[in-house]
């Protein structure tokens, strides 16, 4: 009862309810809240401190910024979302906050779109060389582990893969190092109306998540930019749970050396045994790869499964003590 009263007291204030309503739409910084709420930084910081201490919001680092989001786990998460659900979106203050946030998002999206537009021609030229994206998306959807609840997309870019896969899981998280891409992904996902998606800035070699955090990890056309693909896959394997899957999409070996110069590719594709070896070294069981021929580039999907402890123990026991016969 004491804990419930603490939550109710923390939420029972005009500004703090407005903060919760905004947090349900996007992970915002203190300066974002100052801009949208039209209040001073000390006042906003005090309100944020109270709702964080009560367990309604949680804070996380993104580069040099601190962002705030609705609490994501436990019974408190369901309660805070019920608070938000009961707020009238047509209430003058709630509607005005939403309009100001929309305007702020639009300005950021415009900047991100300019960045994307400046590079769009090069990306379109590359896209024409390989299989259509929708075929890869369809295959990834098909190979999503049955019953997967949490998904991580490493190098999420525009957030397109999250748009496709997030409706099939309870929670989806995308990480990327580029702030321009993060802004574009947030705008795209907000427009898609997905409320179970979180976007984070992060390094694929040092993911900001605990071990065994996700049921499935996707790495879509990212490894060819990686200086150390094996290390990236090892980090992906670290955060996938036992029984979970890592799905890697990238190009098979090719001779288009101009991609290094024009698109900053570090690697000219990967051989099956190369990726399978990295998956095995990361502690994953490699499954049969899938290939999609394109006009000049072949795309591969490599799958690695993290074995369940009981299955691994049984396999080890069988290997150590091979059965020579069965007696009845």
C-alpha cells in the first residue's frame, strides 16, 4: 500500500501528468520538456526527479544527454500506462503539449530528412544492385523465433526493420550511433504509431544492455561497416537469452571495390564459413544460411541460436558418455 501511495502522489500533479503523457510518446531530454511545457529548467528537473524516484519514469544516457522514458518493466509499468491511457488527449493542456512536441519533432525530422536526402541517390543506386528489401523483411519475419518477446535491432538506421518486426513482439529496441538516423527513426516510428518501440544511441561493440536481455537480435546490413565483425557478433550474442536467436543480414562476397570508396564499406561481403565461424566463436549454434541473389549483389541471412542450458548439458553428457547399447 505504501508503494502504491507513493506512485499515486507522484502522479497527482498537473505538470507531472503532462510529463507522463509526453514520455508515452517519446524519450525526451530535460531541455525538450522545458521547451514543450514552457517551464523553467529547475522546475522541470524537480518534477522529473520526483517521478523518477517514485518509479514512474526511468532515466538513461544517450551520448552527452540524459533521456527519460516510462518505466518499462514490472507492475509499475502497467500502472503508469494506465495513468496515461486515462488522460483525455483533447484536454487543452495535453493537446497543446502534443502540438508543441509535434512541432519540435518536425524540425528535427526535417534536419534528418535533409541528411538522408543528401545521401539518398547513392543509397538508391546501391539498393538497385541487391534483392528487394521486402523479400528480406519477409524472410526475417518468417524466421523470427516463436514466442519472442524482446527484440534488439543493432544499427537500426531509419527504423524500418523495427516498423516491420515490432508488431510481432512485446518490446523492440533499436540502437544506432548516428544522431541523424536516431532522429529519423524516432519520427518514422512515431508516425507508424508504434508504442512498444524504444530508440537508443549505442555502440555495437559495447551495447548498453545487460546480458541475456533479448530473445532476438537483428543486425541488418551493418557488419560490412564494422572494423571488427567478430567482436560485434560476440556482443550481440552476449545480450541474447538462452534459446534466443541472432539474425545477420549482409552481402555475400563480391568484387565491387567502388563500394569502399563511395559507400564507406569496410568489407566486400562475407563468406558463409566466415560468418558461421564468428557465430560459433560467440557461443551460438549456426543454422543453415539463406541466400537471395540480386542484380550484382547476393544477400545472405545467417542465423545463430544460443543453446538452452539443459540441451547443452544433455549434448555434453552424450558426448562424454556415448551410449553403446540399451538394456531393458
